[in-house]
C-alpha cells in the first residue's frame, strides 16, 4: 500500500507550489525536478488547506528524476514538531513525542 503521509502538504520554493509526495523527520519527496543533486534549498512546508499553517526549512537534494525531487532536511526542533504533528494527524495516531 502506498504511503500517503505527505498528502495535504505542499512545499513552496521561490513562489512556486509543489505537492509533497512523502515526508518524514529525515526528509521529503515532492513533485519538481529543478534543483541539482547536492544543492541546499530553502523552502516552506505548508498545509494545502491553510497555507498560513507553515514552517520554513532547508533541505539538501539527494536524488531526482524527471518529476520528483528527494531531499534530506537540515532539521530544527520546530520543523520536527511540525512534521511529527502532521504524521500523527495523517496516521490518526498520537505521536509518543507529544505524550
């Protein structure tokens, strides 16, 4: 069964919106292929339903193909909390980190 943890999220890069395919505390995959492998990219992760519910992040691009970019986060505590909260909502589980 395909993972849908990224459903409902987008990344915003230079004013362009890219749907998130998958997200974890380690990294993100999103629909776009406009950065070079190894590039550090600043972006914003946001909920599609409320774009003001967002967090800024930095990533390092680790792979890409014609339509998908995969990247690792340069993690911060606010970013990790945002992602863990989203995963909890997506999976309908209360993350152990928040107990």
